[in-house]
C-alpha cells in the first residue's frame, strides 16, 4: 500500500540514514515519530532487495522501497502480498555492457560481485552472510571506481550503450538509462495516484542526484568530512540544504526541521 500522506520522505540509506558502520540508531526515534504522523519513509538505495528487507524489518517500515539505484521498486498490498515494478536492465545484460566498456577503454572495470570475500569486506565493511545479501543483484551493476581519467571516454560510451554510470563514495554503478532513483520516484508517484505530494529527498553522493532533483525539498547529508563536493557542484543553481551533522544525526535534524515547517504551513 502506498501512503496517501501529502508528505513523503524519500531517503538514501548508506551514508545518509546510517553511517558507514551501518548504525541506524540516530534515525530510529525520528522514524517512529514519522510513523505516528503517518508520513512514509521510502528507502531509495543502491542496496539489494535482500539487504533492504532486513533494514525495513529493523525499522519496522511498511512503506514501498526502491532498490538497486532505481532498478526496481517493491511494496506490499494491504493483504501483505508483494508488488514489484522493474525499471532496470538485467544483471547479465549489464555485465556484457560493462565488459564492452572495459574493452573500449582498455581498462578492466571490475564488478563488485567478482571481489573475494576479503576484498569485499575491505571495501564495504560487510562480512559473512551480509556479503551474500549484497551480491543478490538483479537490476544494477556496481563496480570498482575506475581512475578519473577514464571519465570522459566512459561518458561518451554510456550514450552509445544507453546506460549511465553513477560514481559513489565507495564504488560506481552501471545502470540502464531507464532506471535511476529519480525515475523510480516518478513511477511510484504515478502508481500512488496521490497528487500534490511534497517530497523531502535526502542523499549524500552523486548517485542521489536524480533522487534530489525529483524532490521538492533537497537535503544533502554530510559525512564526517563534510558534504560530497561533486554532488554540491551538480546541484548548483537549485535550492537545497546541507546537514550540519553527519549521517543519521544530520538526517534526524533536517527531517525534523522540514516536517515541523510543513506541518505548520
Ligand atoms: Mg549514499
């Protein structure tokens, strides 16, 4: 069921709702408050469905959620049955495209799913079963960040293959042009038949740009060393706010400010 609330929170997870140690504690109290107000918290993440399920259970969220950077959207009907909307290209097709890109630039772009357990733990901090949940991908292709001198060539090649590459803080993501966080929000709005929704969007890195662009209130969540400067540059010319505190602490403060403002107007 999609909430008929006139305010939606659409939030990235890694680095935004929780820090890089996967701590959700600072945001929990605020999420309980939002639930009492009937405001949905729609997680919009590069994580897989298997990973998000655990976070949703932990936060006791029942709202729809966007996974794999907008590759798919899931939700539940009132009877508990699941619905899904697929926007992305399949993993196997994206894998072929990544290989073609590698050949073209003469540099091996390495999928996250080909890292050894130790390498993946070093990169993500995840261990054991969490690594398997992360590898349960269907609609997106995360890969190791290539050196930035390939950016121009890759940008040109993406046009040819009808894909986008989003560079995150830890890794890059290859996606179909038809699937990103912003397009997923639009699909969800269409499905909801709920007009005049005010969306508060929160994210911390360039893969959140489409999320923020499609939000009425754009919030950049800072990290320990401040906000992501590439994202700030990309947002130039638009109105947005930046959290003072990092990660979940910043999330909590910004959500509280905006909700309080919207409820009083
Ligand atoms: Mg993030």
